[in-house]
C-alpha cells in the first residue's frame, strides 16, 4: 500500500512538471523588442557660391570709373567716344601710380579695361587730358639721364622707362626702379620696360591720355605688384628685369612684368611673345659692361 501511494505521488509530480513546461518560455528566451532609432533627414547640400567673372566685374567697374572721371572738375569735356585708328585710351591715376589701358566697350566708348600697369608719377605731374604728339626710342631726360621707349604726353611730360645713368641698357638707376608704384619722378610717368615699350608700339601718336587723382580707387583692375632689384648684385642691377633684349641676364620669367591683363590682353601678349617681332625693333644693344654705383653717384632722374 505504501508503495502504491508513493507511485501515485511520483506520477503526480511528473505530470505537474510537464504542465509547467508547456507554459510561457523562459524570459531569457523571449526576443527583445527592437528599439526603433529615429533617423534625422540629411541636411540639404549648400549651393556653391558662384565665382564672379573678373571680366564682367572689370567691365562694370570701368564704366563706373570713367563716368566718375567725366564728372570731376576739369574733365567735364572728356569725350570717351572711340576714335578710329586709336584702339586704346591711357588713364593714369596719379595718386595710385597706376596706368589703366581702356579699349572699346559694346557702345563704342573707352570704358572696357584692357590692362593695368604700375608706374611712378611725381608731385609735378599735371592732371588733365591730351593726345600724344610724338615718341622716341631713347630720350635725354633731366638729370641728365636717359629713358627708353618714351612717348610724350604734353609739354615736358612723357611716358618713359625708369631712368638710366647713360644711354646703355645695362646702366639702369636701379634704386629708382625699386620705387615703381610710389610717387618718385620729376613729373613724367615712369614704367618698367615691358610696359612702356607696349605703349610705344601699340598706342599710335594721337592716342588719348588722361591723368587724374583718386587715392581711394587705383582703377577697375586694381594696382599691379612691383619687382625689386638687389643693389648689391652687380651682374643684374644695371638691367630692367623686363627688358626683352636677348642680352639681358635676368631670367625670362620676368619678361611678362607685373601687368594685370584681361583675357584679350593676355591672348595678344602671348601671341606677341611667340612671334619674331618680340625681339625686333628694340633699342640698340649698346652695352657699357658695368653699371654706376648709386651709393657713390646717387640718382639723377
């Protein structure tokens, strides 16, 4: 009897265990509910800021500058109508020591900037407007000293190179060259050889010229940089770095000078440099073989 009761209890316990196994799974077996992570929407791609077209900026600035100039005292009668046979107008900002070359715009007016050159004027440089009357390959200047590729503006005032002690391309007043971009001349407009030769060869006699003051605005293309000559370098100091004469000991990398050129001017310049004309019609290569020492003789121009 005792054995029977024990068997019944054992069977009951086993049945209970089976029923418990048919219930819910162990919590460790229950898959965790997936947490949904909110996704932020991608930030919109910023539109790139368009780069201004320098040609368009220069064109508008040229119109504005020339309209302003015509409104200044003494320039009310300035006519900007393009003259046949004269493709360029030379505008010298005496305060900023910058020459801006203008050419014809779409309305036949000299307002389109073509190139800009750094220069040196003087306190005696006159303001006004004229037409060039004559030019010279070499010109005796006050001092006495000499200038290459001179073009007269009016009276005693000319565009010319930085002065030379003598009429030799290797006897440059190098201290005066290092003053380009500042007020330094006796009244003429000094430029590097590359720039003054460009005027000499591309601006026929009769080209219109204006000289004015505007310290706040050098011109629509800005003011170009300058080059510097080491006074202690006796091999190079007597030469203008931009002189295209094949005898010039400076590297050819300086032949472009520092002018700011429009696309049209750069294209014209590149074509000219690639032509035989680049080294033709130069002033004679009459060299002295040495240069004056400015520490001893000072400057004359």
